[in-house]
């Protein structure tokens, strides 16, 4: 067990999601069993086998970003990160301008920044020879001049954290973690560690992602992991259901303000929950083409419980990764059974991806936000579209929002390639 004497609480939440542009809209629509999945509108996907996604609707970056010139060097992922951070900071009640900037960190989860095909097309068009073939010499002479001079700044995963650090003048620990779907959960876990060991008092953490683009759609179609159930769109993402055929691409951001407990108490802050445990593991054998080896995922859960000093029987809710890929949902179910044994059947579990699809690197943060709000509101969200039980996924997957007092919960974030994170959170003690 890693020793960390300082306790860490969640004091601010910011959400940009397919269900709404703030935490209240997100939660209301989540508990209302609304779906954010629809036909893709960000580009013409009519010729693609998959034509659906969970898009963020009505988002205007100018509402959140004061310097309009900055928007030009921000891809959609970065805009989401800055917007959700603004929401989280406001929710926390912090006045960051009057705090020591060296004691404020920014640790984000991010992924491969989506290249805009249309942005590259002028450079490619100027690089073709008389036969229509790409010519590297022409690209060097003519094509590169068609690219935006600061194009590189739109492609770096660390720019999400950089834009936030610039906006709030944070000068403390900074990191960007790129571990696929578990990236923002890793970021939250590392933030928990950084505060726990005294390196800082406050961390802006979480993740953002937007991969609803032609190239990303093609990549996942080639991997064979996307749902192709286009009609009706809202039924396509069905975690743990027997009919599931793959995940639905989503986009958005989940940002949390993590704060040392006494620091939060001193200013009378509202505390959503306390983070008490973090476990991480990796095993490529449980990735694509591998064998069914749930032990690496169960190891992450066990590590988090041990770190928290929590017995499996103390857990009252599991926020599952559950992304509707047949292989991964099955292996997560097996991992839960490895940890809880027969007791696994008595613990309610659910996945929010039936509502919002898979947000990639932002998934872990949205999952933990959903878990914290479940604790705060005494309500467990449902697993949408779990209609036809799968004999291999036979746990208590909540199918309708359920009233429950949850004092302790586990949130899983398991990447398709085998990088796993589990976080344990508890109801925060009153000040």
C-alpha cells in the first residue's frame, strides 16, 4: 500500500457532454435515461458502415474562451477541456487568481488529436503530380505552404493541459497521460497521489476528447469494434446486452477539481466525495486477439481497494467501464466476479456509455463524475439498453435509475488494449 497522509476530495465538477453542457443538464438527462446518440452531423457519414455517434450539441467555444485568437489553435478536444475547466472552477467556488499558482497543478488524460482531413486537403492537392499521385518534392515545395503556420499546436495531446494552465496561470505539477480509454482515470489517480504526498494542494484534472472524424471512424471500423446498428441510433450502445456489437463513438470532457481536504474545509467548500483508492495494471493478453484473462483487470480493482483500506463487501456501487464491445464487457464481468465472488451478484453496477457512447480518453473522468454524483444524489444511473440478458454478463446491471445510499463505490476504466484503472471513492465527511 502506498502511504499518503493527506486526504483528497472532489470540490468542483465540469461537464461538456452529449447529454448537456453542464453538470446539472448531464445528470438530469442521465437519470432521465436520455440518449445522446444520433446520426453524425459533424461530417457527411452517409457512405460509412457506421453513421452514428454521440455528439456534443450546441457548443460555442466563444462562450468559454475569451481570447478569440486562441480558438484558431484549438482543436475541438482542447476547446472542450477549457470549457469544462471553466465550469469546474466556477462550481468549486475557488478564486484561483488569489491562490499561490505554484500549488495548483494540471494533470489531464488525452489521446491522439484528430487530424482534420479538410484541413490537410489543400496541402495534398498542391502535392499531386500530373498523374494524380502524391509527390514528396511537390509537397516540400508547395504543399507545406498550404498548412496553417501553427498547425503543430493543434496536434499535440499536451495542449489540453497547456491551454488550461495558461488560462489560470497554474505553475504546479503538470502532466498529460495518454493511455487510451483509461487516460483520464490515470490522470485522476496521479492527481490523487500528487496531492496526497504534499506536492500541491489543488489539481485541475480529468480529460477531454473528440474523435468523431472520418479518420477516427475508419480506424475503429478497421479494428472491428464499432457498432453498425445505425437504426435506431439510441439503441446502438448497449453495455452487457446480448445484442451488443461494438461501441459508439462519443465526445466531450469531464473535469474535476481535486483538493486537499483541510484546504477545502478551511474555505468551507462543498465536497462531492473523497477519493480514497487508486489501482492500475496492464496486460496485453486481455486486449484484442488475446485470451480471456480478467486477472489484470481484477488486479487493478484489488489494488484500489487495498489502497483505500476497503473490503470488497463495503462497496455499494460499481460504475462499470462497460463500452458495449462483446469481448471487453465479458472480461469486465469476469474480473468483478474474481474480486467479489458470489457477492458480485448483490452489488449494483451500471455503465453510462449506453447514454453517451465511449468518450475515449475522457471516459474515466465522466465515469468518476457520474459516480460522485450518484453518491451525492443517492441515485444510481441506469445501464441503458440492457434489454436482452447475456448469460456471460449476468450481474445486477441496473436497468432503471435506482434510489440508493452509496457510501463507497468503485469506478472502473479499462482500455481496449489492456491498460486498466480502478478508483475508489467514499461519501465525504461533513466539515
